[in-house]
């Protein structure tokens, strides 16, 4: 697909034409990753963070957040629950928390690998190469790190440097790939300052990074953040600012499926937050093939508030599993079995 075609799809509002896009994405999904929807158990292991990303409720200087870090026994109890639920993967996510020590995490990964058949996905922010290499060596399979936007000026604005060091998520993704991780990345849609040209470049970047997983979701304003307070000051010029809408999110998911047909693409919680009734299903019908039911213990759920009114905060892990399975069946799809590795990787092994 050419850049002009991507831009044209992003800008069109013609419902009949969009129906063509949804159908093309659904067909590409069916041919490349089939009817299975894989369930990845999401475990939010810590909400401590040393960064001050302008959009995120977990940023270090949001003092309204009560902070937590799970211990190894709590984590292992949830991991065993993932096995009992039949999930093939556990995704451990956190703020960029240096209290999660490299050696401690490597020990935890080894333990999961010894005690369960689960694939292990990490989403722990930017870490030094030594830690990443140790985690890969311990058996971690995949790493998720969204690059958020390919516009370097916008990126630098919303990711303030840390101790004078520029944040460099794309650099880290390249290292992760070299270490042999399956890599997942993506963007928020409708970040104040994001233009249509930027978003088209983001989609081209999915292709050039050769991503195994692509996670996209709408930007949702959090009032206790820099963008929450000053969003208007940063909007792109009239007609150029990408809206943070549900419709735009489906367009980007569908285009991601068409430019990276073999990627694993989740239908995200941010989408479900925008449309509690049908957001997950529509995401799965417009390119998605993954959902991430939450395994985080009830007492920590509400503390992982990256944006307000996040969906799936009150349900137990068991309820999340049943809800997701019901939604998958309601659209005639099947719950995936096994690890659900990226098809291009699974063939290479
Ligand atoms: N700290 C790790 C990181 O940044 O990669 C993992 C946790 S972070 C909360 C996961 C993702 O949440 C971010 O990559 C970002 O895309 C998303 N996120 C954060 N704030 C958000 C917001 N206000 N609206 C939508 N998504 C948001
Ligand atoms: Fe921290 Fe990740 Fe939120 Fe940035 S996006 S503040 S690194 S949790």
C-alpha cells in the first residue's frame, strides 16, 4: 500500500468505502492468522515509574497515585492462574521501575519457565542492555514497547529526557530484535500534536521495523498529566490534528493488518474503554486477533490507572476470561490454543 493510499484511508469518512477497508482487513486477518483469537493474561506487576511521559497517569510526578510492586509469590499465583485458565502467554507490564532489579526479574522468568509452559512477554519500559540480555537468556520470549509516534519532535516533547538522556524507544526495539525477542510496538492515536502525515509515517514504520505485534489504541486524556492540563496548546493545525476517536483507531488497526498481514494485533482495553459494549468485538472484526484479559489482583487494578475510567477494572480474573471468551464466540471466532507465536517466527523455529 502506498503512502498516498494510507493517507486517503485515514482521511476518508465515507461509510461505504470504509466498509471495503474493514472487509479487506478481516480477509487479510483470516488468511494470515486464521480464526483463532489468542488470550494473553496481562499482569500489571508494578505501577512505580521513573519517567514523566506527558500523557500517562503513572508518570513519576503524579502524586495522586498510590504505588505498588507485586512480590514474587503474588506474581507466581497469578501465573499459575493463567495456566489454569488455558492461556498460552503471560504479559508482565509495569512502569519503568528500577526497583524491579535485572537479576530478580531473570530469576522470576526462569521460575515461570520451569513451572509452566507459558510464553513470557515483558513490557517494562526502557531498560539497559544488560538487563534485556539477561531476561532473554532467562527465557523471555517477547517484549512490548510502543514507539508512540514516529515524529521525533513530538516524541521528544512528550517523553522528557531522564538525567539528560533522550528517551529512545525505537533504538531499544532494534536491540530487542537483535537479542532474539519477538517485538511488539505501536502508537497512541490522536495524541495532541499528531498530524495525519505523522500517523501515515507511523504505519510505514510498523512495516520497516518488521514488528511481530502491533498494539494501537486511542489516546485518552488523563487530567493529572501535562497533556491533560495543556492539550489544546499542542494541537496540530486545524484539519491536521488526528482525532482520538474509536473510528480512527479501527482505521489504524485495519491498515496495520494490511501492511503487516502476519502480525499479532490486539483489540485493546483503551478501545473497550471508548465503547464498552462493542469495542473489543469491532477491533477483532477489523484486523485484530489478540485480547489481553487482566490477571492483576483486584486490590491493585484501580492503582494502574494510566487513563481514567479504564475498562475491566472491577472484574475478577475469572470474569475477565469468561467475558473475553463470550465476546470471541459472539462474532463466530474461536479461542486460540497454544502460545500464539507470531506466524513468521513460528515458521522460522
Ligand atoms: N511503562 C511501559 C511503557 O511505557 O512501555 C509499560 C506501561 S505503559 C502504561 C503502556 C502503554 O500505555 C504506553 O505505551 C502507552 O501507549 C499507553 N498509555 C499511557 N497513557 C495513555 C493514555 N493516556 N491513553 C492511552 N494510552 C496510554
Ligand atoms: Fe511510565 Fe510507561 Fe507511563 Fe511512560 S508510559 S510514564 S514509562 S508507565
